């Protein structure tokens, strides 16, 4: 395949369904997929994306020419999806599943199943030192879901947003951590934590992005990407097709104009409302990541999620063992914590935010409070505050920015920054 790049102007006009189909037909060369086995790499339900529209357009355009098309959900370490949930996610009806799409494989990534992983190379200590700007130096095996080796072409189809670990999501991030093994995942999540959420989120050129792109070059299969930028209601602003590196780069440029909201001054109180797609704190932590930059020193950020009952089904035991703390709490007690999964440590620091740890005393810059179904004793045990969600009148937080109070009704995808940052 020759590299094909879409250079759609970075405007904020929204694409209609007809324009989307026309764009796919005009910009994705069907002949280059003819007779090939195609694996679509897709996000799970924790990302806003008009996947039914995109999948339908791709199925109509590429379905008639490919030898086989399957899809894998790039879960990272998230919970697997049922077949029913996957079908709804991509807009396949039960009737279509029994007929037109009967032979399409629907796969979940299994990050913790060694039998489903293949080692495709190693990032050497010299490479990791170079890529991390000297922060870390160790050999890191690069593992990926072994299913990718059964295909001729891999096509990532996913959105781009500001991201707390890599700077902007999308592109090769759908391979690492989307369908990767735990060793590389843990390495670069901790690298992101060392840089800190505020230092990395919404920045294109980051050490973690360099790691992800370097690892992706080891994949011995042709890689393509359909990256897109969407509003919180899933309306499309722009589509970009080409190599994962170039399509992501162009989408991230657009995302930086669409998904970053500037504020003139910090807020002492932020009510950050988690949408239903964030059903555990492992993903609802995004409600802190995207807003930490605009919370004043000593201020409070409330993650309002009355539907949320779990810290994490997958990682909850580990999180309860370590709690939520700032980066320096772990760095200055590394002998105590280095044996825990580094990705879990990173998640902890991102939710808790910036702070210091000196003379055995932790001082976090922001008070983080959960207003969810997670009970007060559990919140205290993991070093977070608690509010009864029934006690919160969301509308009482509205239109009070001049008082230092910010309400964000759907948090987690729009990044908030101060004007002078």
C-alpha cells in the first residue's frame, strides 16, 4: 500500500451522514484492499464515536473487495464486551449478523492472557532512555494481540482527544495499549505519570507518543488509520486517512482547536459530571484529568457519577492496596511501590493530581471528591473525599464562573486549560 494522507481543512463544520459516506468512498482506495484480509481495530464504549455510521460506510465501500473482514475491540485493560454489545456498538442488527455479517469475526482484546499475545520485538534500554528523555532505562518486550498476524492490513478506526498518558489519543495508541500486552503498557503509563498529567495532556510531541510510535513500527503487518474528531454528541468535525502517524497528526491538530477550552482564571470548585459510559472510576478518572489544569490550589474537584458503583472490576484490588496519591508519594518511596503494576500506579497519580511528599507528609494540590455509589469508608480508604450524590443539586453549580465555580455537564473528553498556559 502506498501512504495516502487526507488533508481536510481543519474547520469546525459538522459532516452530514451523506458527506461521511462520500468522503470514505473518495479518500480510502478500495483497490488497495482488494483480496486482502482486513482487521478493523476499534475503540470500546468509553470513547464517543459514531461507529455505526463509520462501520456502515466502510462495510459498503470495502466489504465487496476484501477477502475477509473482522474487528477487534481495543480494550486496553478495560472490561470485555459481549457480542450483543459489540453488535450494538457498530450498528449491526441481529438480522444482519445472521446474514450479511455472519462471517465477520468479533473479538475482544485479552491483555492478561499470555496465549493471546505475541512478542514482536524489544525496545532496548538505550532506546527507552532516548525516547523517555532519560527518565527510564530498561529493556521492554513489545507484545501485541497475536490475531494481528493473521491479516494483511490493520485499519484503526477511532477518535482523537486530548489524553492524560500520551498527549492526544488515537493513531498507534490503538495498538499500544489498545491491543498490547502488559509489559509495554505498564512502562509507558508510568513514563506518562513521571511527566504528570498536566505536563502531558493536550501536548502532541510527548515521550509516550514516541514510545508508542516506535513500538508500532515493529508490527509486521501493513497499518492504516481512519482518525476522526468528534463533538461530545458524536457529530463529526473531520476525518483523516493514511498511515497511523500522519492521520493521527492531522487529527490531533484539529482536536487541539476543538477539544481545548480556555478559561481566564482557576476555579475553587469544579463539578465534573461523568457520563454513563464511565461506569467505574478507572475510566471516570478522566473527569479529573481533563479539568485538573483549571482547579485552583487547594480547590475541590467533585466527580459527580451517581451511576458509578465500582473503582475498577479489573484493578480494584490493587488500587485499594495502594490508594490514590500524587506522583512524588510513589517516587520517594520507590522501594515500597516499584513491584506494583506501573500502569496502576500511573492511574493513581492521574486521578489524585499534582502534589508533594516531604518528610512523610503528602500534600496534594487539589481535593478530589467522589459523589457516587462508592461508600464513604471506601473513599477514605483510597484517599479520596466523599459526597452523597443525593445532596448535590447540579443546577446550583450552573452560571457561577465569576464566583469561581465551574460546572461541566459531560466531562472527560474536553480539556480545560488556563489562558496563560
